C-alpha cells in the first residue's frame, strides 16, 4: 500500500465522516469507504472510520461532470457494484469487461500516451447512489461504465488523464481490489 499521508484535507475528512455516519445508521459499521479526492488526485481507503490506505490516481482530463458522453469523472456517492478480473495477470487488457489475453505495455514517462485507452489488470465497477446526480437517465455512472481500474499510462498517474474513470497503477489497483469488498461506498469529491 502507498504511504499514508499524515494530514488529510478537510474535504476528505468530512466525506469520510459522512460515510461513517451513513454506515453506522444502516448497521454496517466496520464496512469500507473510499474517498476519491479529485483536487489532490488521491484515493483514500477507510475501514471502520480509520484511514488504512492512500493511493495516487488519475481522474478525467476534462474535469468533473456526470453527463453521459462528457468524458468527465462523476461526482457524488457511489458503491463498488462489481469486481472484475480477480485472477488476471498484471497488465491484462480488458474490453467489455472481458480479458483479451493481451498484456499492456506499461508506460512510465509523464508524457507517454498509449495508442488506446485500455482498461488493465482489475476493474471496480461503480454504481451511482444519488438519483439525478449519478444514478438514472443520462447521468448514470454504471451505464457510463465508470470504473476504478489499472492503466498502461502509469507515468500520468497523479494528474488528470482519464476519459472519466479513476485510474490507478496496476500494482495499486491489485492491492485495492484484493482488500475492498463489493458494496463498499465510494465518494468522489472535488
């Protein structure tokens, strides 16, 4: 797991506290919650209200937005609806959530771009939980295929670079995938 940051931004703490209160209200204490902080390009993993992991990520190059076709990262409360790729080797390319049998060439340079926007290694498929914000109609995160996933463009992690999803390094997405359960809450904040 990546090194923990000692001081969390107030917006991350507020989000984690709100999710902990929601979990407690539904008798799900001990469950996991993730906060994707677009401003810092980090994903924070909380268990039972305690920070247990911090990972650099890349959200959308075009910023935040919930509209279908926007190529933006949707804000708001989500949950991990499906986990895909448990036994896939690091770098496996997925198309239509199916492994292709092809491994991606992982690019480490900050300006290196892959020929395609490949989804690699693991997929955590997100479902929006806020009707009209990220659920239903033309703002539905699940129907937009919004994932947390690995990328061949690892050199671009830490700055906005995706087409709407939350990208992680292939090693980090394996760590997160192995630890997080389906149903974990995910709050994407600005």
